[in-house]
C-alpha cells in the first residue's frame, strides 16, 4: 500500500524476530505521494451531535474544513438534521485519514474542543472514548466515583493530564482521552480502576513513581513492582441493625376462632345488666338535675327584679311661648312720636 523511499527504508528497518520494547520502534511517516493512485471508492462517516453543540460547531467548522481539506477530506455540517459527515475525495492521499476524520467528529459531538480534536491527525496521537456508566450499577455510587475522578475544582483530572501528557474530558457518561498511545492506555486504566472503587490518589501516586523510575538509567530496565505501593481493598462490614427473630406459629388447617365481643364479655361477667340499670339511673338523675337548675334560675331572676331601680324621667326645662317676630314699621312710628314730644 505504501511506497517508501530508500532513505526511509534505511532509517526504519523492520525488526526481525521478537521485540522486547515495541514502544521504542519508530513508525515510518506516511507522506504525500506515497500512494500512487487515488481511491477507487468513496468512504464516508456520519455522526449526530446534540443541540447545545450547534453554536460552537458553526463557529469552528471553517477551521475543521480547512484542516481536513489539506488531506483531501470533505467535511459537511447539516444543522437541520444535526449531523456531521466526512467523506473521501479523489484528492485523498492517505487511506487511513478517513478513520481519523471520523474520530474527530465523534469527539466534537462529545464536547471536545476542535483544537484538541485535530491533534488526532498526527501519527503519534490517538484517542479513546471510555464509557463509564455501565461500570457502576448504582446511580448514586456512579455520580460519587465520577466526581472523585474529577476531584475538587478539577485538580485530580489536571494531575492526570500532567502525568500522562493527555487531554482528558469527563462529559456525561463518557471520558474522552487524547494524547500519545502510552498515555491514553494509562488514562484508561486509571478511569476504570476509579470506577471500580479504587481511589485515584493511589493510582496517581503509582504514575509519579513510574515517572521518576524512568528517569533513572540504573532502574530503567528493572522490575518496578517493589517500588510501587500495592493497594489492598478492605471489605469493612458495617454494623447491621439487630433484628428480633419471630417464632413461627404451628400450622393448623382450621381458621382462627372469631374474637369475642366486648358485649359478650360483659354479659358473661354480669356487668352488662348492672351497667344498663346504672345508665337508667344516671339518665333520670340528669333530667331531674336539669329541671332543678332551671327552677333555681327562674327563682333567682324573680328575686333580682325587685332590686332593679325604675327608670327616672329625663329633666326637660320649661319652655315659654315668646313671639320673636318684631314689627319694624310699628317700632319706627313709636320712635317718631317720642321725638315729636
């Protein structure tokens, strides 16, 4: 499939026999022009994206198209159906690039930034989408362990990124990891162990020890099992509430006898008839007491009437019939007569 030059063949010769460290083998770079003819068939992949990613995808789609166009990949965004599609063209010069383009749109649908998703186009960078919801049955435990993986203010996730040189994003029921092959494998182990109830602090501590041992040339090729702490899970049983054992009754095919009524018990003891007579006496006594009380109240009202003062008539001043009308003409005549005299 590839047509490598003589210089490339000399640089990276295929190892003969078993390989002790596969990570040390350098993968030859696939360059433009290594594939002599174009692809015979068109390959395409489509991925749906949620509604909340529509705004971001519209902003970054031009950058994605420009990057994939250099590899001869056509990218389309359908906002009506909510679908991203990548397909090969006659200008595609790398047959495996369509798989990486598919991985990019899958990560964009899982809220990964486009800058991080485009790193997958490099040969030494891969990605892994870990589904964590099915690893824990109980929903409350799942939420707690996922929060434990993120840590307070994202500190645990940031430490994992620094130790593995990977970009890690926890979104919903999945964890996306982008980085070198070895780092992505470490992220997958940490995520699965955390969801299996192993605290990530122990896992991060083991990664830090391994990183220091790799820098030491004397211990680089030795067994590191004696340096890495072994986490032993403890099955601490909680105190169960004390349950009182109930004694089983003997099985009888006959139904239980009916409960005896209160009236039947009183009649058997003779209290029923005594109570009936007592009720009659109390009823008569109650009637006579009410009649006595009414008669006493009437007598009190009669006696109280004798001490009630009669109503006195209100004082009205005597009124005299005074004629307030003055005859002005007659008064003028009298005054004139007096002046003449």
